C-alpha cells in the first residue's frame, strides 16, 4: 500500500533544503522518479526557488521553460504557479523581470543582489509587476539602493537587507562630484519585519538620523533586527518608544540601556543576540532579560570575561524568577566545536528547570529562517 499523499508531501518538504539553506535539487530529482504521486510535488518544489544570475540563464528560461508561448501544457502551468522565490542580480534585463512576474503570479519573495545603484528601467519593472511581492532580501552597497527598492515595492511586509555601508542615502550628479540627499519613502503601512545588517556604519549625526528614519518606516513592526559593529553604543539605539507592537528583537550587543528599553516593550516575546562578543552590561546577563520573553537566543561560546563567569553562574538560579514565561533557549555558534564550557554548564542547569534548550550552528539558524518565510521568529 502506498504512502498517503500528505506523508509524501511532508517527506519532500523535509528534503527540500540543504543544511546551508539552499534547495536540494539532486534529492528532488531523484524523488521525482519514484512514482507519479511523488513526481508532481517534487517538480513543484524544484520550481519554488528560481535563481537567475546571468543574461544567458534568463534567456534560456524565457525561451525553453517557463515563459514560452509555444509550449503551454499543464506541466508548464503548474511550474509557473509553483514559483515563490525569485533570486536576481543586476545583470538581468528589465524586460525579463516584467515577463517573469507577469507569468509567475504567485512569487512572494524577491532576493536581489547588486553592487551598484539600480537602473531606472529595472525599478520601473518592479513597480509595474511587483504587486505580489511581500518579502525582500537585498544585498547592496549602500542605503540608496534600499530607498530605491522600498519606493518600487510599497506592498512589502518583510525586508531583510545587508549593506556594505549604512549611510544617509544620497544620489551623485552626472559628474560624480556632488551628492544630493535622497529622502526615505513615506511610512510603509504593511511592513511588519525589518532586518538590517551593515559592514560599516559611520558614527555621525547624519547617519544616526537616517537610521532612526529607517526604523520609523513600519507603522506597527512585529520584528526588528539590526546588526552592525556600532549597534547599542553611542547614538545607535533603536527607537523603542515607537515599537509597542514589537514581538521579536534581534541585536548584536546587549547593554544596560538596551535592556532597560526592551523591558518596556509590552509584546516582546523573543530576544536574539547575534554576536559572540562579550555581552556588555554592568549586571548579570540573566538579571537584565525582558520579563515576558518566551524564546531567548544567545551565543553559545564563552561570551563572558573570566572574572564574570562566577557571577553569571550564580545568576542562573534566578532565571525562573526573572523571566517566568521563558519556554525555550537557543544557543548558537559558528560550528558545534565553538560551544564552550559556559554553554555546556548552561544546558545542564537550564534543562533541570524544565526549559527547552537547543544548540544551533549558524547553518541551522539560516536554514530555519529560510524554511519559514512568514514567521517573525529568526
């Protein structure tokens, strides 16, 4: 007797992503050859995530696979309807973007990589055909590209962006000598999740204003993440007074100022700290946690100075009293080998308190984020 179709679909969904959060096409191709029942769902998963990096790839796809008008059979229609994620680079022509989004009307996530400002014809293509897009994952050189994409796609609900440099957006003139400021778009009413990381963040008043403006765009954000070398120090503090609906907060560091501000967020149920660097606070880390969180994710390496470890160990006994709602803790690290003595002791003690403890490498974390597109959990 064959397996129920729901079980088959669950098996294929579980095999969809590799550990580095990429579609496992080899496994899906083998699954498609098992039988007719497996073939339909396996093929649908093969087309869920389409990556186009070169003009040659887009031309091949346009002529022979998805967009051809000469071959329009049920299989091709199913393939077009299956596409959910489109990954592009700036080498792809604007006309192809229009044709693709017109043909694949169920695309909800755009992953866009560029090293330069986006051309106006590409932006126009997104404006005319990108109404179905709800998620944006952007890799760009500066804040100007982020402004351009936010203006072109006003219906976005979730934005994740990595910038080489976070700065006040500005547009250079034809000679490249002078730059004129570019305003951020108006409030994006549908935006609920905003995640920003940057390699370089200048610490000046202009950049601080741009940072504050960016995080003011969502009217009622549910999840925010900001990752840069300067978060939590100097002027770079999130505008907590505007984040009453925030449920998930992810930061690089943890200071007394951040802890005090986060404790005032009434809806906050998840706190994620990215960095494995020392958590900077004058009190024991456990004593600074927001009182209503359900899930905590922290570095699993030995993230404290040696002289502070004794104080942190003693603070664990106060965990239930400090955060009575806590149900799960995730320890994350680059590799499993980087989980230090602190993590081993932490798991042993916290498990006895009836709190679920998970160990995750960075690959695990990325895969979990990619597999749940609409969740506010990272």
